[in-house]
C-alpha cells in the first residue's frame, strides 16, 4: 500500500526492519496463507523464516541476544505480518508477551535462563489466564497452587491457550493462598508460574496435559488448546519474580502491551481487506463500468481507507506512549477497541464489494471474514476495553466541585 498507514519519524533501522518484514510477508506468507489456513496447517516454514529474521527476539534486550527494539517497531512488524496472515502474528504474540513479562518482572536467574533461548526462538512462550468458566473476569480464577516444601503443586483446568501445543514455556496464572490468608483480595493472591514443558499434545510433563487443538472458525494454523494441571509440581524458583501474590499485576502488564499488538493486528488485517477491495472494485464491471466508478462503492472505499488510517494512527500513538515510559492503558485500550471494530467493518465492506465471490473459498477475503472476529475477543473484549477506558477517563477528569 503506497499511501495509507505510513508512520512518520521512524529511524533508518526501523525502516530497514519493516521493509525486510514486508518483503518476507509478500514473498513467503501471502502466497501460501489461504491454502495453509484452509488445511489448518501449522506454518512451520514461515516460523523458521521468522526465526532467521530474529523476530522472536525483536524486543528482547541485546544483552540477552535480542534486537532490543521498541514496542513501536514490534507493533509495526506485527501489522505487516497480520496483513499477510493473522495467525502468524498470533504465533509471535504470546511469545512476545511472556518475554516482556520476564524482562519486566523476572528474577535475574529467570532472565538469564529463558531470555537468550527465547530470543533465538528455541523456547517459545504461551500465556494462560482463561479457564472454562472465565475469560474477562480474571479475578475469578479457580486453578490453585499449594506450597509443598520447595515446590508448589498446581491443580486446575485452563482454556484457550494460543500456542498451547507448540510452546515450551507457559506463563500460568493461578490462585496461591500461601502467605495470602483467606479474605485477601483476589488480585493480591494470584501468582504467575513459569511452566516448562515439551511441545506437543497429551501428557507433556508429569501432571500436565495438553489435550489437543480446539477446532475454530478462523485463526487456524496456530494451535489453541486447553491445559490440565493435575498435581503438577513446579519448583519455587519458577514463580515469576520470585514472589507470590504479584501474578495478577504481572499478567495485566503483559496484556497491556498485548493490546497494542492486537490493535496492530487489526490494522494489518484491515489494510489487506482494503487492498483486496480496492483491487477487485477496479476489475469487476457492472452496468458498463468498473464498480469502483459507482459512487456507492467509492464511498465504501473512502470509509474503509479512513478507518485504516485512523486505526493505524491510534495504534502508533499507544505504542509510542509506552515506549516513552508513560502509562498507556487508556491509549492501548482505545487503540485495541477502535482497531478491532474498524477491522471487522473494513473486512465486511470488502466482503460486500466482492459480491458473491466473497463467499467463495477461492477469494482471500473469505479467510479474513472468519479471522476478524477473533480480534474483538482476544486480549479483552470490546466491553472490557470500554470499562478500562471509562475508568481511566473518570480518573483523569475527576469532578472537583
Ligand atoms: C482464539 C482465542 C485465543 C485465545 N487465546 C488466549 C490465550 O492465549 N490465553 C488466555 O489466557 N486466553 C485466551 N483467550 C481467551 C480470551 O481472552 C477470552 O475469550 C476473552 O477474554 C473473553 O472471555 P470469555 O470468552 O470467557 O467471555 P466472557 O468473559 O464470559 O464474556 C462474555 C460476554 O460478556 C461480556 N462481558 C463480560 N463481563 C462484562 C461486564 N462486566 N460488563 C459488560 N459486558 C461484559 C463480554 O464482553 C462478552 O461479550 C483466547 C480466546 C480465543 C477465542
């Protein structure tokens, strides 16, 4: 796309990284994405290519073998990748969140142990908060850790782990009562455990089972799984940050950067939907002219492009705010909310421009149509974003009368 979604003020290095990623997306992802998606096939070759490009270590500090890049660089890469295939950005996303949580909250030993191999893409991360009975209401988590000597024994069932099968490190949020007596606020009695496991399905470590892939309407290729802990023993030095009771805050910090990332995915998918729509509108003729020459279709294209621009600007703003060291929960919430809603609308409009062909599996828009709804849910639904935005606004604009 020549004109839309440009970002002013990028350094030479950022531009170079983005142009390499864009090239990779155009050559290695777009040509195979729809076929792999229809077969629900894991894109191993693409993942190997991303590893070679160093993308798994993009934001991991250089001292641990990463590229030490900013959240903005990361988000712009994610936008490019999602333009090619959203599932591929999902493969990197949970890895990035776990690496970020380790960087921010891990003990020195945990950073030294995990980050270099995560930067190389040899250890891949997933994170697990949701359970069968809860997603939005994280404070209702029922999975539990009980201390037993130098270890904790974990029991409970988790749901919706993106990369649950392919990862080898899962950051799992559970309730831990030790040191936090009955009656402690739920968010102060949660702990994140760094659970190492073999990739794959079945019993991947004694006491830990990944039953299999959940069959989804879209977001295919990337595996999403349950996780069952039945007497899973984790050493005390695998409590993230070495201290129990801090898990809720650590996860929320991770999810906050994850929201910028989901916004970036929404931007990428919307851009691709626009590209497909504007191309098709100039190829398809009705009533003696290309449909792009009918004002109703031109108006659709105008609305789509405006949404692509607006979402991109908000996403960039949220990333830059975090990079400057400021709190960005308001901006990240707004960007995630707007980009995911706009993405769904732009995809819908592009689908309509395609007429009956949009319904055919031969056309890429069919895949995008099934992928966009995931962005409305992941990293917090629209309602949850609005709760965060609303609360922050009331803090900022407190009535002083
Ligand atoms: C493909 C996929 C991948 C995922 N990957 C992961 C992952 O890697 N790790 C992970 O931990 N989770 C993951 N999730 C789970 C995801 O985060 C949750 O699905 C999401 O947070 C919503 O939770 P829920 O599905 O339980 O819906 P619920 O919380 O039950 O919500 C149902 C509806 O009620 C609304 N609602 C809930 N509370 C309120 C309220 N207070 N006010 C108004 N409306 C409300 C919601 O917005 C929604 O519309 C994934 C989900 C999917 C579909």
